[in-house]
C-alpha cells in the first residue's frame, strides 16, 4: 500500500480510540470497573459468588456465571426502549462465553457470580468494551482467574483493514462497504474466546484481520493492568 | 470424635492469629490474575497462586507476598470466602428441628446444630435460647458445597445482646484487628466499648453510651479507609486525641 489510509477522525488504521479504564466505580458491588473506547463507555459490576435463585439452576460441580448486558435508554441517539431485547440477550450470552474460560468456576459450587454490564454511551464496539470492563471487574471482585480477557473490534472499510471502528465507520457504505469483527482473547496468548463476524471479507484476509488484534489487545491489557494496580497505592 | 474436631479448630485459630501478624510484612507488590510473580524452581505456590512451568503466576488480584520460599497473594477486595476456623457474626433467619439457620453474608447458608450450643437446649424451647433475628458470634467448623456448619463452643462465642451491628469490607478485618489484636484493643480502650469482629466483615459494638458506640464505629471506619498506610496504630492514637 503506497498511501496510508486516513480515517475520518484522523486515526491511523491500527490506532485505537482513547482508552479510559477505572476500577472500583460502584462501591456497593464486590467488584466493578469502567472501560471506554472514545465515546463508547461501559460499566460493569460483579456480585458474588452468592446464593443462586432459582434453586433448580444450581450446579453442584461448579459456579454459574450469569452475565447481563444492556444499553441504557440514553446511550444512543434515538432512545433505547428499556428492557431485554433479542440483541442484548445474544450479547449477554456471548459475553458469558467469552469470560467463562478464564474464571475458575470450580472453586464455588452451587453458587452464582452475577456480572452486570451497562453501556452508558454507545459509539460502536459496545460488546468489546463491556467484556474489557467485566474482566477487570471480575479481577477486582477477587475471583480466581487464569488471566484477564482483552477484547477489540477489527474491521475493513472498503479495502482498508482498521481496528476499533466507530459507529460512523460501521455504517460506511462506499466501495466494498464495512466489515465488523469483534474479537476477545485471553491476555498474552493466542487463545480466542469470542469471534463474531458481521459483513463481508475475502477469506485470505481473515488472518490479517485477526493479527491486527495482537497489538491492540496488548495496549488494552496494559490499560487494564494499570487501572487495577492504581487502586493499591 | 468431638475431641479431634475441637483440637482442629484450635489449630486453625493459631493459624489465623499468625496471618493477621503477617499483614505487617514488607516486600509486597500488587499483582493481577495471570501475572508472573517470580520465576524459578525454588519457589512454592501458596494461596492465590499457581505454578506454570518455571513461573509462579497470580490466580487473583491482590498483593503478592514472599514469606520464605512460599509466594502467596493477599486478597484486598471481593466477597467473604468462608474458611474453617473463622469466627463470624450472623443473623438468625430460621429455626429448624435440628438447629438454627444463620445468614453470615456469604454464598451459602450457615447452619448451627442444636448440639453445638454450649449448654443443653430443649428442642421445644429453642427460640428462648436464640430467636429469629438475633445476632450470634459463631465459629465455622466445616465448609461443604451445600452449606457451612457453625459452632458456639469456644471463648467469646454466643448470642450478642444489645449494641449494634454494621458491615465493612471483610478483607480489611486483619487490619482492624491489628498485630496480636493491637488495633482493636486500642479502639476498645479509647471508647470503653465491647467489640466483636467477624471475619465476614460484620462488626458488633456495645458501649456504655451511644456516643462511645458511634465513636468506636467511626474509628473502625477510619482504619478501613486507611488500609495501606504504615504505622496505622500511631495514626489511630492521634485520631483519638483529635476526636471531639
């Protein structure tokens, strides 16, 4: 590529939006965190391990991870109708799957760990911001974990591969259009816990797209690490 | 059989006292899950850590501490995880045929069998000994997947009458107690109150006056806030001098 692709907000193709990470934002919870990619802001609260209701959901071999993801009504331009939707239920489920491989669920049989993720401002990449926040909140809640989970969206605008798309970029329609690929991986490894693809891409480009998340996840991991260590002065 | 059980509980208490002392040790650093604490075959993984090849890796978020060859992670945040030998405070939620069900604020319910009361209690008059809503100080003698078993046999255990109970972060309890109970004794002396601290973060205070009760609670809340500061006992003494 001779000329470097310029994005609308002036970022380089592999540049993330400004990351803000904070831990302990909800004093009432056992663990909590905030994670923001530019204008996308997610907060997560973790409660538990605690008693599980309804009782029939209890698993005597392990703890249940129960994730609830939702957009707040004022997080988007047109008011989002409160309450669970088909979309939020799907994202809750994939977030649960993205997080459960790192959490040591075997230590607390018959109990539940509740993870609440709320998006207070949405500008694309909400599920990835939510996973990053939830992974920090789980660590903050003192739950035994293998590692942190880092998540980022990569994508393609016309013929250019980019990371961390904004809503405006997601709606890009010129040329080959826009592709959105949400990725979550266990920090510092090549183990993936979430791969969600939306759009079109040439099969030979998929590996290039995934490898874009290498550096992005490193950057996210450093932000998460810094935020967690900051609360121990 | 009973004897053996009691001996085990006594062992656990001494272990607990040591761990509050260890809180004062130096050489600690914050770690996050998955972070390598030290490398080398010489080290042994303790609480909150695991071995991965040549490295000792943190399993949870907290402060990593080296005590000899053993590396462990001290928890700073999170819910109370019950352990055998912990003294906890709880509120009676129900009375069954065999004993009392007690809420100790943890993931599973706690059960206090009628045989574990220090004196004989008739099954017909259980609510006259401990009624629903009462606060008790009890010791955990067993943690199973379905629940926690409690006992009232031991010094300072039993129903707590009068005073009031409040909750704090259970991870701060070692600091509230201090080295060999130095901090809690300082607060007790300065407020002439009676305080029982449960490992679950529930604290019971009873003093001769309401003012002293409030003073004791404020003092404990001061300790909880200033958890990472060195020489906290001196700071506490100063706090009492300035308290109006």
